[in-house]
């Protein structure tokens, strides 16, 4: 029952503190311990020196290395600091109190120092439990508490501005431990910790760090600080019965010596075991008895990294000469740095009044009678700002009063000490050496190759797996369901005469092959069961069990060993493609239409480029259209004979012939296959057709496929269950179902028996196939999964499949992966060819248009007519340009000879020049209706110059040899056409 004093005002911590002090203070408080040691050290000759009282609360037992070493380092820090700074106006006066490993005495000592000695700061206490009591007391009196050994992460939750931790908290080193666990691939680890505030404080952080690297904590082993050797042995025997073989030890050094001695005695320091210790143990390996080290061979540990600078080496030598000891640990270096930081902060606040206000004359045990330090806030502020290069490294406080995290060393106990095998830092992870080059290459890595050679317990050559089957002789219990249907996967039979149960099947053979592929022996036994119940406990289950998401919330699956997915099974029928219109089937309609339009387009482009310069594309309009279409479509069989003159047209035709060649060859191959290869098509095109018609579909009984079909929209009254392959085939034959949905392995097993009547569609629903089932967090999952990969990628898998499902070539593959297209060639396969041909044709047409318009640009210029003195309209100019486009290009080399022949023959007719043959010339020129053609009229140009009336005479002049063969006779027709 709480005393009445606890119900008064004040925080809860102060209430408990008041109760503890009231109960024991009569015997605990030493009223005459007010003498101040070293009050005048180094300052006897300087009257201006200000003495500042500082308290030190430590456990000064001879066996406590933290307290003894810490106090000696504090004293050396005060002495050496002021020797190197003789001009400082302040001097620290150390008042020491022994807490004797007692929380109440530590609190009483702090109360005495604050009230009677009026210390400005307190170095200590040593343990986290003591600090938990002193922090509220220091906050009440505004006296900074600086601890260099209280490492529990729970102290950070107090968030007092007057508490400073000059050491690494335990939650920092757990990240290094988790990196080691990840590096060696261990999936489970058991924390073994002392059952007090020191041990309990690290557990939450350790569990979170291990969880971040996918490592589970299946059990937490808490050992009482007062546990006997027998009790420690009982806890170790309990750990031996478990599979996990990785243990993280966080206890006091004294308890660690007893723990490892007992572990060696019971056989837990042999091959296969992994022991990782925290810095609370690692830091004292150099000071423990050799017999303890002998029982810790192969242990891994982490401890803060202290750079071996010249200052550290010199300090170790001075400390050894002064105290005749070799056991200087990291806590001593932190104590030294904390004292220096405090001296620097005190010097910066030397002008402030170092007085306590509100001091009462009542009993020294009354919390309400202690005063408040007027210099406390300033001193705390300066401590948070202080930073320097200390012995332990860079000394700087974070905003929350925590020492900035440093690197950690990974050590391995071997021989008479511990050797460093690697380093860990927050940003770089594990690295074998502490250097800038290695840090750059090691960033983000956690491979075991980044650590040095590790000697494991029992001195094995291989890395421990981290788990073992319990040594009690118990085999791994493998649950096998007893079920009907699809017995090819799992079948349990019992011999009635011998009552012996045998387990066979495809899944069983796969599991046994996987176990043989493991790098270690795994004894197991099959345990058949009809229906699972709460009394059954299996370490694994083997069946045709599909890996799906909602199941993974309760168990762990290995990698799948079969194909995945849910597909539709449907009957097949001949596709009936061999009919009168079969020649259209090789190409899809969009490809037919596109090809036809391109024939028309290419014909138009060739006509536009050729009809002005090629005789083959001249003539009446109907003749030109027919010639263009004939030329374009004849390229399909390469039967075109028209002469192509333009280089642009030749380029277009070459590219188009290449496109036609590819399409015709593809058509020939597809049409040949269509007529010669036996093709089957499904009776149901897709699942939407089933939903639209409301057909009956089948599914395997007791399967997740039923729920899947309901989610896809199928009605319950349209779903028909079946138990095995024969039952499913019977439902199809009776017409009770038109399709069935099942997992791919079951459908392949069904098709192995009925491949000629059915086919499988592409997967409708994605699933991860069949996998082996293990309890959540089982360490076997990773090894089994790796072994599955080795089996499935080798010949063993093929032999097992052939043994249970037959050879694959016994029945052709029946799927509808290509049925949807029917073997047709679509536009998607040739669009790039059409694009190239189209770009070439359009480009050629654009180039020709630009050249033509530029050549006859005067026809489009708005010139004034000589007679009417008016400008022709735009449409008139355009019409003239189109007429010019329709005429022959007499400047082209194909018509140049004809034009010269016309002029020469006219001259020959007028001059009676000899010609070897007869010519027929048709020319046009304007003449006067009253004039007649005579030799004196000269050439056609002269006739044009003598024009009187705007009349056009069309005269045919036939030139032929005379009777003597020496000259030409011209016969002119007198037909005149007026326009």
C-alpha cells in the first residue's frame, strides 16, 4: 500500500523517490561527506580562481570496471585539463559518492550533493536504473546530469533538458547487429538479456532492427540478475529444444561470464551455434579471466570504434603508469571526454553566479527543501553547444542530449582476445576496413564478404545455418491431406493387411527431391490427416496447395514448383475454314482494304509522275485510267510492262514492289498452312460469351476457383462442381457444362488424358502455382525455396513430370493462344511497310508538284491580257496550269526527237529536200482563211507571224519519195478547223 506522502503534489517519479529516501535515508545519508577533494588543485597561487563544485556518483566496487575506471579517468581529466589551460579562471572540485549498486543510495547521494554541497553538475550515475531516478531530481534542481555509461534507450523518452548522455545508447548498436544477421542470411535470432532496465531497454529496438532485415524473433530469453547457475542451465536447455541457433546476448559482464561457461558445459558452444554479444560485454573482453575467454571462442561482438590516434595511445600509457592497470575501456574514454566538456562549459559560464536559491534549512531528506541552481540553465545550454575532438572521437551533443553516433567494430573472440573482423557505420553498412575507399564501395552493402575471416564456435569451416532440427531426435512432421480426386499429385493409401500407410504423388516426389538437394540432412516423417484440427501441429504441409495472397497472411509458402494461373477448359471442333472463300482468310479485312487502297494510290502517283513524259500513260482519259490501274495491280504478280521514265516514279515503284513481294509471300505461306494443316477451334471464344449466354461451367470441388468465378460474375446456380478428371469429362459428354475453370496443373493433367477433345485458353486469373506450406517465420522456407530452384531447373523435374503425366510429345499442345487470330495476317504485321511506301509516294508527289509549279510559275502570275487589258482570274490561271499539266512535256527527252522531226519535215516539204523515207507530220499553226500553203510561206513560225485572223488550220502533210527516188513529194490536206 502506498504511504500517505505519495499522495501529495509533485510528479510520480518524485513521489516514489521521496518514499525510497524516507525509508532508507536514516542509514544511507552520510552527513559528514561534504569534504571537497582537489578544491585548490592548481589554483593555490591564484586568488581569482573560481571553484565550481561537481558531483560524481559511481559504483566504486572493486569488481566494477566501469566505476573504478570512470572515476580514475575523471580525476585525470580534471588534472590534465587545467595543466594545459592554466589561464582558465574556473576549477572543478570533484565530490565523489559511492552508490554501491543501489538505486536508492544513488538517489540519496544526488540529493546530498545538490542540497549540501550545491554541485553545479553531476557526472554519473553508472546504470540506467539509477539515471531514471536522478534525471527528475536534476531537472527539479536545474542541475545537469551527465552520464557516460547509462545506455538504455528508454532514458531518451524522459526528454529532460538537463540530462546528457555522453555514451552510445544501445539502440545504435542494434543496427550493427542486424547488419551482421542479414549478411549471413540468418532468418531468426533469439535475444538473451538481463531482466532489468538495462536489458529490457534494448529489446524493442533489437526486434525492430531484426524485423527490418526480415529476421524474426521467435522467443525472448530473460535471465534474472540473481539467477543461479542451475537456473541459467535450465534456460539454455530450453533454447536447445528450439530450431533457432542465433542468440544475441545483452547482459552484464559478470553474468555473461557465467552464461558462457554454462553454455560450454551443456554443449551450446559447438558447431552450428551463433553467439553475438553487445558492447556491454565486448568492451570488457580485455579484462576478463582467461577461463572466460576460453568458453567464448567463436563469439561475435560489436563495440564502439575508437580511432587509435596519438592522443589515445599517449593517454593509455599515462593511465597505465598511474594506475598500474591495463583494463582501460571505452567508458573511461567517455568519462574523460565528458569531464573535459563540462570544464569547458563551466569556463564559459564563469561570470554567472553559482548559487542556489530557495534553499531550506529543513532535513536533508526533504525533496522540497533542495534549492534551484541559478547557473543550471546556462550551463546546460553551453553543454549542448560544446564540441571538440576527444579521446573517444568527435564529441558533440545532438539536440536531444544524445552523443552523436559513431562507427562500430565487429570483433571475433579467438585465442586470448578479440580481433577486429569489420566495421559498421550508419551510412555505409558493413566494411572490412575503415577507409574512405572501402567505405565508398561498401555503401549499402551487407555481404558476408565484407567481413574478415570469422572463427565460429566449434571451429567449423562453414558458416552456421542459424537453425537446426532439435537434438531430441524428433523428426520434421510433414502433414499430408487424405483426399479424393487428382490423386496424381498426392495420394495416401493404407495396406489393410500390414496397416502400413504409403504416401505417393507428384508433389511428394518433388519434395523428396528438394530435400535431397539441401546441403544438410533433414529427417522427416509423413503424417496423413483427413481434416485439420487444433491438436495437429506440423512443421510443413505437402499437397497441391496454391499460393495465394490471403493464405500468405497465416503461413509461409516456398517458391512454387508448378506453373501458375487459372485457365478455361473447353471442347474443340474443326474450324471449317476449307470453303469457296478460304482464299480470303489468310489476311484480315483491314489488311485487304489497306492493300487495295494502296494499289489505287500508287497507281495515281505513278500516273501523275509519268503521263506528261511517258507515251505509255498518254491517250484519252479512259485509256490513262485503265493504264494506271493496270500498272498498279499488275505489280502484284510483277506483270507490268509500261515504261517508267521519271526517277521519282522509279523510286516509288521499287519500294512498292518490295512491299508487294513481302505481302504476297506471306499470303502464300499462310494460305498453304490454312489448306494443309489440321486446325481446331474452341466451342467457346472467351469467358464473356459464357457470362452473356448464362451457360453452365464446371469447377473443381473444394477449391478457391469457386470464389474466383463468383467474383468474375458467374451465378451460383450456373456453377457445377466436379471431383476429378473423369467426372469433369463426364459432365462435358453429358452436356451439363460447356466449359470448366481450373488451375493450369490440373488442366494439363486432364489434357494428358483427353488431348484430342479439349483445349486450354490463356490464363484467366494469375496465381503463383503450387508451393509447400510452412509455419509463419519458419527458417526452412529460404533453404527449401533455393532447393526448389535447383530441382525445377534440372533434369530431375522432367523425369518426375514424365513419370506422373506422361511425355509431352504423346499429345500435341492444346491451347488457344493463336485461335483468336485464326492464323490470319493482320495490318499490325505490315504497317511499317505501308508507312515506308506511303512516305516515299507522298514525298515523290510533293517534289514533282513543287518542280512543276516552279517551272510554270508564269502561268499563275496575274499578267494583263494584250487585247482586253484585264487580268485573268485565279481560276483561269489555275485552269491554264492544269491544261499545261495535261499536255505532253515536249522538253522531256522522250519527246524531244519528235519535236525536232516536226520542224525539219516541214522545211523538207517546202524545200523539196531528199529524204530516205516517207514521213507523216501533224502540226498546228494559225493562218488566214484566205491564204493557202505554199513553199514561200516558210516555217510554221513565219506563218504565225503573218497571222491575220485567229483561225487554226490543222493540215496533214504526207512526205514520200518521188517516182525517181531523188526527192520528196509533199501532199497536204486542206482540212481547216476553226476554233
